[in-house]
C-alpha cells in the first residue's frame, strides 16, 4: 500500500517537473520571437514609417500611429477605394474586441478616422470597375481568377508590361505567404500578356 503511494507521488513530482521545465522553456523563448515578428504574421511585408506614401503628411502620420499597433503597416496600394472603407470598419471592430484585451490600444476619433480613410483611398489601388468589358474577354480568365481574390482586379493601365512582370512575380510571393497555391509560370505569362495587351490604346 505504502509503495503504491510512493509511486504515485513520484509520478506526480515528475509530471510537475516536466510542466515547470516546459513553462520555463516557453518563457525563455518569448523575448526571442519579439514583437516585430508577431506583427509580421498578419502583414508579412509591412512598410516602415518612411516607406509609406507621403510619410510626413498628417494622413500618413495618423495612419502610422493607429495602424501599426497590432501588425506591420500595410501598403495602401493593397486595396481599392471601396475596399478600404470596409477594411477600416473591420479594423475598428478588431480594436473594440481584441483591443480591449491588449493594453494601450488607442482608437482614432471621428475626424482622424476620416483623415486616415481619405489617406488610404488616395493611395489605394486603381481597379477595373465591376462589369468592365475587359473582364468579359475569354483571355481574362486567369487574370480574374488569380488577381481578384485578395483585392479587386487592378487596372491594367497602371503599369508598363515590364513592370507587370515584376508585380505578378511579387503577387505570387504574397500567395505563398497567405497560404494560397502558387501560380504556374505559364499562368503568370498569360496574365502578363493579358495586362500588356490592354496597354496599347
Ligand atoms: C486592435 C488591433 C488592430 C488594429 C489597431 C489594426 N488592425 Fe489590421 N488587423 C488586425 C487583425 C487581427 C488582422 C487579421 C484578421 C483580419 O484580417 O481581419 C488584421 C489584418 C489587417 C490587414 C490584412 C488582412 C487582409 O485581409 O488583407 C490589413 C490590410 C489591415 N489589417 C489594415 C489595417 C489598417 C489600415 C489599420 C489602421 C486603421 C489597422 N489594420 C489597425 C488587427 C488590427
Ligand atoms: C495573396 C493576395 C494577393 C493576390 C492573389 C494578388 N495580390 Fe496584388 N497585392 C497584394 C498585396 C499584399 C499588395 C500590397 C503590397 C505590394 O504591393 O506588394 C498588393 C498590391 C498590388 C498592386 C499595387 C502595387 C503596385 O505595385 O502597383 C497591384 C497593381 C497588384 N497588387 C496587382 C495584382 C495582380 C496583377 C495580381 C494577379 C497576378 C494580384 N495583384 C494578386 C496581395 C495580392
């Protein structure tokens, strides 16, 4: 009977030791991961305060202040005018929910809110309007499929063909980061071809 208690006690002690070692290990690891890296999980390729458009402007300063609290600064070119307003509301609701559990999250007042939205929209992505004839072409399929999932389908005239090649490659990296299947090189070529064809007008 006694030895059974002893065994149980030993088992309990070893379990507690394992637990404590695990805790200590986790504590030691935390500072290494660092805040910067955690912020990069949501927005991997964030911009620095100086890389954003019009860095010194009031809109840019407000954007930096409020939008870098939980993650890296997103590129304003990532969304179109319409999309930014919805995205902004989503962020405000995050601030109201998770923000209440995080110390020191500050929210913009009504005036500042409008200024940030105007700032984001004026540097937002130029996109094709819904129902644009370009999207009805049979060769628009790959473009529409691959280029309108994260943001609306971009306006082909914003880049020259050589630039599009680089942009499409960069977008493929975003796909990888966001856990989406990558495009095949033939698909990327087709997209660049579609975009380049719309230039000559
Ligand atoms: C309280 C924390 C918090 C603040 C402040 C915040 N965000 Fe976010 N943001 C999040 C969370 C959480 C996600 C991931 C979930 C999601 O996408 O909704 C995210 C994701 C994003 C994304 C990428 C998601 C996507 O679908 O593209 C963008 C872009 C973004 N935020 C923009 C902004 C902008 C602009 C601001 C400033 C107005 C801002 N965020 C402020 C918490 C925050
Ligand atoms: C997985 C999400 C995702 C997909 C899919 C995606 N994009 Fe993007 N796009 C982004 C992000 C993030 C940014 C902002 C950062 C940047 O510019 O790299 C962006 C910005 C842009 C910009 C504005 C910046 C610039 O250089 O002009 C253009 C144009 C663009 N994307 C075109 C495309 C095209 C064309 C496709 C289809 C091949 C595509 N995107 C597919 C995520 C995506």
